C-alpha cells in the first residue's frame, strides 16, 4: 500500500503542569493523546477540546483526532498559566 494510505502513527505526549512552553506536534489525521501530570489539583483546558481535571494521582487526559490545522492552547485554569500548545499541521 502507498504510504499515504497507511494510518499515521498516534501522537502520545505527557506534559508537566509545572513547566511551560511545551509543544505537542501532530499532523492532520493523527490521533493525539495528551496527558498532563500535576502536583496539585488544577483544571487543564485544551482550546476547543474541553477541560479535564488533573490531580497528583490522576493526570488529565485528552484524546482527539487532529482535524483542523492550527495552534491550540493548553492552559491551567486555576493557576492561570499556559503550559503549552498543541500544533496541528497539514
């Protein structure tokens, strides 16, 4: 089969809620799993995808299909900090 017919490899990234400037890169058509590990309870927001709760023993987890190219912010709502971006490319 032609490479274009193959299912693209999934993207799996673990982010640290204490860090910033983290980048998750994906291409359109890839399945993306983002796990955010936190030392304190916080709500993690991923742009249009939604909000998940992260706690010390239970990281926030997002699973999505990369569909629309662009840059999607990953923010901590309680802390009011941006920890990274999900970048989807063609």
